[in-house]
C-alpha cells in the first residue's frame, strides 16, 4: 500500500508560486529547449524568450541557465541530441519594476553579489574598473574599502583608473576582464528575466550590438511578456537581427504537455491521490494552454482531496476547487482584476465571460458570437458593456483590434475569467444593472 504523503509533499506537488528549476519536474517544450540549446552552441548568439503571461517563460529560462552550466538533464529527458556540456559562467537576474532603465540594469548586474560583483572582486583588473567608475558604486556592494565620492582608492593594479566612461563601457570592460581569466570556457551567459518590466529599455539594443563586437564571450538571454522581439525591445526594427535564429516564441502548451504537469505532480506523491480522466480534461480545458492555471487549480484540488482523505479527484472536485480559489482570492492579482472588471454589474460579468468563451485559436473574439451568448443569458445590450470593458475604469482588459473584433490583452486573465465561477447572480434574473446608467463608449454590435 502506498504511504500517505506528507503535507509538505502535497503542497509542493504543484508549484504555481515559482518557476520549475528541476528538469525532472519540467514538462514538455521539447522544441523550445532544443532551439535554446542550439542557440547556446552558436558563437555570439543572444537569446530572446517571449510569450504571454503564465505560459512558462521563466521555467524555460531556468532550463537555459542549467544547460549553460553543463547540466544536460533536460536534454537527456527530452531526447535531444547533445555532444558536449557547455561551460558558461551563468548569471540569472529577475528585473521587476524596480529597474527603470538600461543603465540601472547594467549597474545592478555589476554590483549585486549574486550577479557579477563577487566575481569581479576576486579579479584585480575588474575590481579596479568598478572602483574607478564615476559616479562611484556602493562600497558595500563592491567590498573595496572606499566610500562614495571619497578620494582614497585601494590600488589593486598598476593600470590607470577609468573614471569617465559610461556604464555600458565599464560593463564591457569588466566582462572582458572576467573572460580573460577563463573562469568558464564558453564565457558569460547573463539571463535577464522580466525584461518587459524595465521602465525604459532604450539603448539596450545599441549596447548589445556593440557588445557583440567588443566582448565576444558575453551572451545575453532576455525573457519577457511580449508577442515578438520588437515589442520586448521597444526599439528599432532591426532588434530581431541581434537575436537572429534564437528568438524563442513560446506558444500555448498542448493538451498532452498540460496533462504531463498533472502526471508529474501525481508522481511526486507516489500516485497516492490521482486525477480522474474527467478532472484532467476539465483542468486542461480551463487552462487554455497556460501551465500556471494547471498548477493553480491542481494545487488547491490536491490540498482539498488530502484534507478530505480522498484518493481520487473528479470533475466535481475541480468545480468546487474553482469556487474556493475565487472565494479565497488564491491569486489576489487575477482576482482583483476580475472584480474590477465586473464591479457590481451582473450584466458586465456575463459579457466578460462571453468574450472569454468566444475566443478563436488566435485569441480574437468576433462580437457576433459573444453577443449571442450574452443575449441568451439575459443581457439586452451587450455592446454597451464591451464599451465599458475597454476603459480604464473597468481595467481595460480587452482591446479593439478592428471592426467587430476584440482581444483580451492578457491571455492568462482570459483563461482565469473562463474558469471563474459566476459571482453576481444568475443570467435569468439579473435584474437592473446598477452600472447601466454609467455606460461607457457604445460599440456597434
């Protein structure tokens, strides 16, 4: 008889709160992993990973980092031919909204101890370059025994201090100083996650282009929410040339890949609790290609089954889990956006859900299809509510593409809407909409 798993095992079988680092728990994405590996083998190639939210970009970035350090487990798991282990000094850095510009990004990479600072401190030439940069970097970050703006400098080599160069020049020189030490045979690999969160990325494309000439052993992998490389770089159209042949555009995961996530989670608890076929199909349908949704729904359905001492999870259990996720605000960001969009209007909630249910394979919504669903559910003038949903007052979650066609700006939110239980009454008796008198722009059906 299978031993009952611990609460810790149950809570970590699915991981919606973090990326997948271990190759054993990584599901699918064979083509993306293979393309990433080949890009790392290509001299001078930088990598860009783009795609929607909740699609698994960070998990792929972690696998790229692993491959860069010679850890080929994911290649072996996916059956990808490889004839050598790479040897990069790999740095992983997640930007977040605190990084306002390209210059701030480069400074963080140079001064953070979990980036290049610790390595630079051990190499006199690199340390000298950093300590001579003006304005001075933090003494604490560099551990060089000087104060900001102080005149005293620790002489660690005979080369003149460079105190007038821009940060991109300093970065290039430090990177070259590190490369000269042959810390890693293949050079430096710097993975920048959440690149789309940087406030102003102007200058990064030019920096990267110069870097390819002046520091040939330095490679970047940038990761962010975007439909293509131009949208991610927010710069000139030639941005794609910097990533020629190594742009990894992550599509929605296939049904089989999403089901593999569930299988891996079951394996983590020795199949003590399993998902029945109808439950698996329900989760995959609701996820709409987003692994995050599988992890979120899976986590709470597994927790509930464990608490109720059940060893199988059915479609009914998934329905109950969805209600629980909404009520507890398990994802407060998505839940907050949902409630802002629907506000106090049952009609607007119906229209929002009708839009989510009417998406085609490209994520576009033809209003004729959505309006029919909304009208069947008791909404007299659905175009009025579409007009509201494009405004900031209700979150501006959808956008007009062309006449009669709309799209959710965030496909993960669209999946969340489709999975979310109704919270504002039944379509048959929705009554008078308290927001109707505040209708925004009217849209022709």
